[in-house]
């Protein structure tokens, strides 16, 4: 069980709001860079997996911005922040699935070399983000939810690398669509888990 699922952990004060702000600003900037690079490459490469991954980075940048607004604030503010992040994850799941359906109907094979290049670069940067956030993941629901987003990024980047390699080896371009759908499912699962953890806290803090 994660810390954000226990009331005693959620209600405790933040350990170091200054450190939280510094790390959130840094990972926000990194994710904006990743989004710009991956979205452009995903568009050129006609890859649902890469474009879905880029949207996740944009969503994370928004998440980190929201998290910065609530660092050091009340439990209710932090719970509302987590609730918003969960909703964003669900929304991005819908967007990625729509992209998968579009690619499926048009039958455009992705450019695997560009997919691999984008995923490798993003994996390095997101790995750095995950390392930066890991030490703060148990501080409260706000920091735990941003850590979850970063973890999903690393999983997504690794998956895109594997997918691009398999497509290059087998020629089965539809693997890109399968991974894009799997990525959407991961967004949906993460978003729903964050929402489920945040809703009781919002209700409790409002009582």
C-alpha cells in the first residue's frame, strides 16, 4: 500500500516545501522539453505511441504546475490538486485512444528509427525526473501523485523503445497501435486510482 492511501500519512505536514518547489520546477521544465521533442517526432513519424507519450509529458507539466500551487497548503488544497491530476490522466487516456482509432482507420505505419530516437531521449530525461521525485513520494498525496506520473512516463518510454524495435524487426506496424492503447489504459488506471484516493480526503477536509 502506498502512503497516499493512509490518512495518518496524508494529514501530516510537508517535510520541506522549499525542496518540493525546487524539484517540481525542475521536472516541469524537463517535461516541457520532452513534450516539444516527442510531439514533433511523433507527428513526423506517424506514431500513436510517441504522440501519446508526448501528451503524457504535457499532462505531467500541467500536473507539476498545479502541484507547485498547493505546496505547503492545506490537506483539502492538496487533495483537490490530486483530484485534478487524476481527471487529467483520464482525459489524456481518451485523447490517446482517439488517436489510436484514427491511425487504425488510416493504416499509417510509423517510422521506427524516429520512434526509437524520441523514446531513448525521453527515457533518459524522465528517468532523471523519477530519480529526483522518488525521495519525496511518501511526503503527501500531492508529491505521491506526481511521482506516479513520472513513473508512468518511464514505463511509457521503455515501452515505446521495445515497440519500435519489434516493429523494425517484424514489420508489424499495428504493434504501435496496441502499445498506444495500452498506454491509454495505464493513464486511465493511474487517473482512477488517484481520484479514488483524493475524493475521501476532499470530503473529510470539507466536513
